C-alpha cells in the first residue's frame, strides 16, 4: 500500500529527471562521438587530448579546484572550531556570517573583489603602506587573486555542513576527553575530526564543483589570460559553433570533475563506515 | 481554529503572490509588431536605446535592444536551429560576408525606407543601410604618454611599456589593428603569424590583455592602462566622461569600417525591422548621434560632420582610410581567435 | 616540563581557532560589507574607500528612464524564480513524500536520479539542453529557462522536503483515516502541514538560487529574456557601473529580510509551539 502511493508520488519528478536532465546529457554524449562524416568516432576527444593547450586548460581547471578546496579547508576548519567553542550568542552570529555570503548573489561577491584586488584597492594600498611593495600592484587577473576571491565565495559551502554537524553534536564527548586529560589538539584530532569527516568530504565535493564551474568569477577576476574549462566550452559554442567538439569538451569537463567528486564521495562513505566500525 | 485559519490564509497569500510574480514576466506573447535588434554593448547600446528606440516605438512597434558584439551575433545566428534570436543585426562587412554565405540575412527593399535616398551612395548596400563609418586608430592619454606615431611605435617605444591594452580577434576593431600590424611585420590578412610572434616576444611588456573593447574603456577610466585600439567614437565617449583622451591616426593608415543593419531571415515582423532601419538613418537620429557623447560619423548626406567628429577626423582623412580585406580575414578569423588565446595564456 | 608543553600546545590551538577562525569569519563577510559601502559612493567609479557618500547611485538605479533595462531584467528574474519555485514545489514535495514511503533499497537506487543535478555541473547540462533544443528546430526562450531552472533546482527542494517527510509518522495518517476523514482531507490536514517547513526552506533556497543563476540562463535565454545576474555581469565587464553596487545593496537587504521572514514563518507554519 505504501509502496504504490510512494511510487505514484515520486514518479513525476523521476520522469522529469530522466527525460529532461539525463536524456539531454545522453544526447550530448552521443554528439561528442560524432565524427566529421557523422560516423561514430572518438576523433573529437582525440583532438582535444592531443592539443597541449586544451589539456592544459583542463588540468589548470582541476588544479584551481584543488587549490580552492585547500584554502577553504584551511580557513573553514578554524571557523567550525570557533563555532564549537562558542556559546549560543556567538554561534548565532557565526551562522549568520556564513549564511549571508551564501545567499548573496555570486555576481555581487565577484564585483566586490574587482575593487579589492585592483591596483588602487585596499590590498594594494596596505601593501604599499606596510612597505612590502614599492609601487601599487594589482592582484586582478592573477591566479592568486582568483583563488582568494573563490575562497571567500565558496567558504560557506564547507562551513555550513560543518556547523550543521556540530550543532547536533554532544558537548559531553569533548568534555569527557578533556576530563581524561587530553590536550586541546588531541581532543580535536581524536574526537571532533572523525565526527566532522563526512561533512568535510561533502563540503569538498560542493566547493570543488562550484569553483571549477564558476564562469562569472573566473572571467571577471581571471581576465583574458587565465582560461579555464567553462570559458573554453562557451567559446567553442559561440565562436566555432561546432556542436560535436563542444559536446566532447564539456563531456570531458563532466567526466573529470565527476571522477574527482566520485572519489571524494566514496572516501566519505568509506570513512563514515570506518568511524562506526 | 484561529491558528489553522490564519495558516491557510498565509498559504493562500504566499501561493497567490508566487503566481502573480510568475505572471508578471511570463506574459511574453510573440506579438507581431516587435523587433529584437542586436546592438554593440556599451555606448552603442545606450545611444540606440535613448535615441533610436523611442522613434521606433512612436511608429507603433515594440523594440528590444539586445547588447551583443558583431562576431557573437554571427555565432548566435549560426548556432540557432530554428527561429533567429535577433530580427535585426548590426555588423561590419566581415560579418556580412559570413551571414550572406550562410543564407541568414535578407536582401532589403529600399522602397520601404523613406530615408533611403538621404543616404550617401556607399551606405546603400543590398542587405541594408550603413548607419556609420567607424574610423579606428589609437586612443591614448595625452597626460601620461606621448602621441603614438603608429602601431609599430607601441611596441618599439619604451614610453609605452606596460601602458597598452590589447584584445583578441573577437573584436572588429582589434582584428583590423592586428591586420595592419601583420602587414607592417611582413604578413597580412592571409598571414597572422608575425603578429603572434610579436605578441609572444612582448608579452611581459604589454599593459594588459583585456576581455573586450568595453573592458578596455573601464581599465582606462580606472587608470590601469593609457593606450588602446579604439574608434573615434570611443575617444569622444571618454572625453564626455571628463577624462583626458586623444585619438592618433596610425601612420600606416586608419582602418575604417562601415557598420550596417541587416534583416535576419525569418524575422518575426519585417515592417518593424524597416521602421528600425528608417529610424537609425533618419536625419534627426544621425544628427544627434553625430554630437557628443557618441560622435558617430553620419551616413545621412543631410547631416554635416560635427565639431566633435572634426576634432578627430576630416572628410579628407576618411577618403584616405584603409579598408580591410574582410573576405580573406573571414576565412582565418576563427583560427586566429583560438591561436590568440594560446599565445597570451599564462 | 610537560605542563609547559601542554600550555604551549593549547595556546597554539587557541591561536588557530580564535586567530585564524576570527580572521576567516572576517574574510567571509568583508567583501559583502565593502560592496554595501561602495554602493553609497558619490564618485563616478567604484573605489574603496569610496569618494564621498551619497545615495546618487540608488537614485540612478530606481530612475526608470535611466535604468529601464535593469528593471526589465529584475522583473524577469523575479518571475522566472517564482515559476521555478512553483514548479519545484509541484514535483519535489510529492517526490520526497513518495520516496520516504518506499523501501530502503528502492530509495537508495532511485535517489541518485533525483539528486543528479547537484553533482553534475549545470554548465554542461545547459549546453546539452541547448543542443537538444536547437536540434529540435527550436531556440532559446523564456520557457526553456524556466524549465531548465526547475530541473536543476528541484533537487534542493527535494532534499529539504525529504528530511521532513521522513519524520512524518504514517500512523498519524492511519489514525486520521480510521477516524473517518477522507484521504484528501487527511492529506490536506495532516500530511501537507507536516511537510510545510521542508517546502518553505526548499522554496527559499530554490528562489534564491534561481535569481542568482548564470550558467543555465546564459545558454537557454533568448535576447528578450534578460536576467539580473547577466545584466550585472555585463555591467561589470563593460563599464564597472556603480549601479551594480546599488543593486547589490538592494539584493543583500532583500535577502536578509526574506531570511528573517522565513525563519519566523517556520514554527508558525509547523502549527505547533516549538
């Protein structure tokens, strides 16, 4: 009885996803293996992989994702710990501080960084005033600047899952470990970290996916000389208007990001099971 | 129960406000009597919206101005399988050749344009009226850099190191400049390799590689660069913003290019497109666009060169302008665009 | 000896947490505060610190003569977001309800289909959608944008609703029907209210994401369907128009207000004292 109602209610969305999401992706895959004469071939993929520049773009994109994940983790874990050690008032503030950027438009967050990183921006001015640089420098259109901007934009994606776990966690676990004489670091590493690991992996997946595909930030902050996959894909459609090639390139993007994320997800599941073993 | 009633009340209000919101924008019936006109982003878009659009609306047609670069217009037209995304295109001969070859534009009937006879002869093309001739050269800041003598000067003279911005082949202005530079260095419209070699050698001395012509304008305003390839219209616009800016004719010749309106094949309402074309070449509009801040050279014979135009180019200079070989350029442009990215990528 | 070691170790921990953590929190919000501050600039360009303070860019933004394209884009974004939220509601809430009923095994096998858009880049999906649309002889349009948004964002609604749906006690429904209420009545009076909080949270997320979306709209929108994020993108790339800052100020304020409203509504909608 439950099963039939269940299926009826779930059917519309299931059908929608199959027909309107997965099917087009399937068509994309089919197009990507269409050779110049319409026969099935991997020519498009081969062209891409043989092109050093193109492979470089793919590699740079994944590397960008990895760099952003690293910096986000470096800044996100302390925030989570700060949350953990805070009372309800401060916890509320941290939550708001995390939610607000997440709910602010991507474009808004990006444009603020244009001014911050520019030659006449606060970073450049501070560097000059502190004597660390002889003349104003612009971090705009550099990968460092891009990583800085993306880190701020993606930080909430990691912090939110961490906070979600911590808000449910039992304080007594830590208190117990402290009573038994463990130092702060030990408590963190042996009690908190295992508890947070699934959320960390979940956050990593989200951050990686978002950082690698953020067309707006990459274009605006990265500029014309830093080229990543989203721009590459958009170009192929707009300039060369060749569907099979564009399909192949975007499918490669899908596969490569998919592999990374699948790996992370599997790690998460493995770790989670291990934690409960 | 009071709480349940107020809850259902709230739900009713929430649901109906969502529906109203949705209705607000979704009533976009395909009404005949409308024209979607592609216009270059930035000052062209602003100018056409404030000056040309009202006249079209007065004539009884609905007009949407859509900002999109000439080369991108071609891309979108070619990628569209069914109905064309734009009814009216605004492009230069390079794009016209591509569109003609792909059968995407219509030959027009000049009898439907009441202002057709006012046009100068060279502006009357079978596929539509030219609305201006853009004269291109080098925009520079006279307060920070010397006046460049030509394109070669920009690479040879140390005074320009780190101050010049360049963009890729997606822009007509840039393509013309690069073609001239290729000629200076032993190449031409059929051989762009000297340019790529020149770029590769001088990358670290270049001020910036920008993403678009308008991005260069922004960088100029922010003081990040002082020189870029531009039309006289760009310089007029910078002046109108109160910035010091001057125009230098390259000694090899100023590339000039007509800008023409075309009717897309399958336009939803040809009469609306004709009304739009008529408005753009009318004496009132051309006279207004010839003034600041736009300073567009008129193609309507009734409109004289204004002071602001004469500051940068005289009719004689226009006669000596260089007209690029768009056919040859068109063959290679896509590969040049891709190659440019490769050369400038870090 | 061990005492000092421990003290240093603990001190380093606190530096890590409070120092780096505090900095990180600042890092998260500083750019937004900077954006808001810049919106009040009196100058013609965007700089930080702003050159003077005034409301001139808000005035310019609200002036419909000068900012008409922005207003059109905003209206389009709002209506697209509205339709998307409605669409997501209609498919995802029932789906969550249904999936909660199905057995563990069926649910875990079917769920990835429903959650696919969350892990696959929407840029690639949008390209695929455009490919299909073009080859069917059609072209980008308002309708396709809405459809694309619904497909890409419905999983968000599904996730929030699922959490709630799993807590709905089937025995409550049984009790209701046993006591004589019709199936429909049970659904409206017992099930639906229970699912409300999930739907509300989901609706909020879907609406915000749809308003902010670039990747789907970039490929599937026709020239008439201009949307706010793309207009802002163009304004930033082409002229660094200070009105972008004003738009940001308004958007941020609206988000905060909406967030507060949603937070207040959840216990109200749940129908119980929390």
